[in-house]
C-alpha cells in the first residue's frame, strides 16, 4: 500500500521556498499542495507536463496545489511516480539522512487523505532502503483495478480489521496477527473488506534505490 525512492527526497531551493511557510497549524491539504508545487517547480515541470506524466486532469492538479481539493492516496501515488519521489515526500519536512530513526507513539509523522491515514515510521532514514508505514484504511478502501508492481519485497502485518491481498491470482485474507511477505514484482492489489477501519504495518524493501514503491503502491485511479 505504499512507495518511495532513495534520497530523491532531497529538497531543492525552489521546493524549500515553496514550503517555508509551513508550520504546525498548517492543514494536511495545504502542506501537500505546497509540496507538490515545490517539487514540480524543482523538476521544472509545468502543470500541463505533470498532468501528462501522472495521467491526472490539469484542473484537478491545480485544485490540489491550491489546497482546494484533498487528494486520495491513489492520486498521490501517481504524483509520486511522476515526480520520481517517495510518497512520504508529500508530508515530510526538511529531510536529513539518519542512520538511526526512533519514533515515539505520539510523534509519528503522517498525513490523512480521502480513504487512508499513513504514518511514516522511517522518516529521514538514510537512503530509504527500508520504508515502514502504519496504514489505517477506511471501510471499502482498495487499490483499484490495476495491479501494483514494483521491485524488492513487501511485508504486510494486519493490526486490526480484515484485509484482502490478491497476489497474481491467489487471494489472502489477513486478520489481526496475520502477515504476508512476497516478491513485489508479482502483481498485487489490496482491499479493506472489514465493515470498519483496518490497520496494518506495511514495510517496503525496494531493490532499486531509485524507485519509490511506496508512491506506486497505493491505488491508481
């Protein structure tokens, strides 16, 4: 359910200037909008170019950048892939590479979107070689019709609720305590089949440190 890249989270001057006004009172939608615009400017993409690369409507992008629309995780996944950045780049601040990351239960960096709440447990980890998340899925949240494929391995551990994973054509139903580990090049998709929220630990181990599996892992609209 999620994707990232190694050190492409380094923020250029244009990106820094775009997010310099962010503080603790800034809404998640505003933070995401500012960071998308900053990353787009850093890559020297026009709004039209990013729309074409991501497959999103240009008007939708404009609304997101101007904090007038809250993007789904699926939309962020498309943007992360188009911008060649980790999904976490949209809600992290001033990244600095660390060899050790200690995160207390009440200080997990995260962001809430239309059908999921993501908490990044590996914020600023050097090279993002391991990308751990706690993901809370709303009822009926799913990754869509298109199967997800990326490099490396994927680990999923169900904390609560009930989640269905389909890997190739095989179905796995996870309830609390169940886990999955698989080669992520195998086409896969997921759905929260619980009547309430489901929560899981998702750990991505990309083989290519220039790939962002976290950004690729969430639904593609």
